[in-house]
């Protein structure tokens, strides 16, 4: 093997290595993009399901409240008003009973069923969405279910 053939072999080896690195980087970018698109598709399916469930609930709207939700501790009572999909919604809790606009309850149930967790950095807090449990968590769940909260009034627990 002469010197020019050896140089050509080295150059071909370097070119093959560079092409291999380029292909590996491309494969990594493609895998990352595929994962991002899978996540995006999952979010779209979840939003579509939520919209379908919400539409179904609106079609079968009832003025009676089939389930009585009970708050256990925390605030004694609260009233919340807000907007959801451009319409006014409300919720009240008094004497251990939650009553709310059916559209708001449906949206809040979706948050609960999806396992939504509300977090805060300062002060550190982690609250799971719920409609049956700590009143502050119920109030937060209903507030987060609104597109816009207009008012929240509550009575703290009795001291002493």
C-alpha cells in the first residue's frame, strides 16, 4: 500500500466516522421529536376527551345535585363565583354540604379524575384536586376549574 492509498483510507475512515456521528445525532433528534409529538398527541386526546365529557354533561344538565360532597376540616363555609366557557358559575359550601353549578362540578371532576396536583414553591405546598376532603383543597379545585375566578369568600374555622 502506498502513501496516497493510506491517506485515502484515513480520509474515508474519518468521513465514515463523521457520517456516523451525524446519523447518531439525527437519530437522537428524531427520538426526542417523536417523544414530544407523542406527549402532544396525548394532551390533545385528553383535551378532546374533556371537551366531549363537558359537552355530554351540558346536554344532560340537571338542576338537582345527585351527590352530596362533604368537606371535613379547614374553612367553615365558602362562596365562589367565576366564569367557565364564557358562562357564570358558582359554588357554595356551608354546614358540610357542597352545592355548585353542574358545569363547574363537571370541570372540577375532570381535574380530580386526571389526578391533578397543585403545587406552590414558596411556601412549599402540594394539594391534590378533590371534591371530598379538606375544604381548602375543595375550594382550590373549584377555583382552578374556572376559566376566571370572580370572587372567593370564606369563613375560617372557629378559634378556640
